[in-house]
C-alpha cells in the first residue's frame, strides 16, 4: 500500500503557504512569470518562473497573480476584473502555483491528499475552480472554508 502524505494549503493573494505531514513547510509568492519574448526566454532558460526569480527578472516577465482582487476566489466570471480572454491565463497561473507548491513538499513516493482553504464568501463556481486547478497536483483534494480550516 502506498504511503499517504497529507498537504494543507492556503492560497493567499500574495503568498501561498503549504504544510505537509512529512514535516516540510514552505511559503512562496502566489505569482507566476512567463518570459515576455524569446530573448527573455533564452536568458532565463525556462518557460515558467516562480519565487525570487520573479523579483530579479520582473522586467523580462509577464507576471500573473491569479488571486489578485479576488480573481478565481470569490467573484463570478462577470465581475473578476480581467478580460474574458485572460481568464484562461489566470487559471493556468493558479494551477502552476498549486503544482509548484506541492512539488516543494512532495515526497518521492506515495499518494497526496490535500486540503485547500477557500474564503468563506466563495461560491460553488469558485470552489469548482479551486478543485479544477488542484486536480493535477493531488490524488485527493478537499476544499474547506477558511474559518473551519483555522478552527
């Protein structure tokens, strides 16, 4: 039987915190950077940038904060404050943040069971977004209102 690793995650507007049952804890910026052009891609040597590199190379990157202004957390698609064509970019950024956060604490073997805190004002559609972005990183995931996560 596989070992099960439990992961708790708080997806904040500016920082994401993740804690794991294997004792590892990490905090990282809730942002993703994509090189703006081919030259930036060559300098960075990768297609997606996280962490301190976002600050060091900010002029060469298109930085997306997927949860700014409540985007994807507790607004519906009509009021998220970004263009409809950019919604996919925000979803992709959120998915990448979750996958990167889990990879920082992920063991080499075992199933990953996760709990992600959602704002108490989050609706069903917003919780569905969170489930969709978390499915690639977790084997099993639950979205729990933040007041209950804190308790």
